[in-house]
């Protein structure tokens, strides 16, 4: 069996990720990546079969991915906030370890966590 080029694999994973952010039209539960099967693609048109693991409904999803075109970014960040985040250093492995250590004992009480910071 021939292996797929990395670019095609990346596109397939991106499309599965995007489709997983769409809820089922019947029960509104979100699809899992394993619920999405790419049927075919021709140029920029992709066809996926989806089956909801919650209610069992099935459907087809069509997506168009155009090369070279940058998608529009939709955000509630202001231009000043964008500038601030662009200037921040990239997240590194130490940052991830810090979050991991914090979440290991976190009890889920976000109200208490942010209470003092809001003042």
C-alpha cells in the first residue's frame, strides 16, 4: 500500500478537525474525528460521510478548500489585543509543563481562580 504525501494527510486531518466542530443536525452533539470518513476529493472539493455516534444519523458534508487563499479570521480581539499577542513569546515546553502541573490538582473552581484578578 502506498503512503500518502504529508500534505494530503495534513489536509485530511485539518478537514476532520473542522468537521468535528460542527454539531449533528439532529441531536446537536459534536462529531468525533472517528465519525468522519473522507469519501473523495477532487481539486478543492472534499466529500465526507459523517455518522453521529450519539443518535446514529448519517449524512454527507461537502467542503471547499482553496489553495493559496487565506481564510478570513473572525475574532472578538481588538487590534491592540492582536498586537499584544503577536509580541508575546511563543509557548514552549516549560509553559505546557506548568499548565499540566497546575491542572493536576485544579478543582475546577474558575470563579475563585479569577476572583482576585478581576479587581
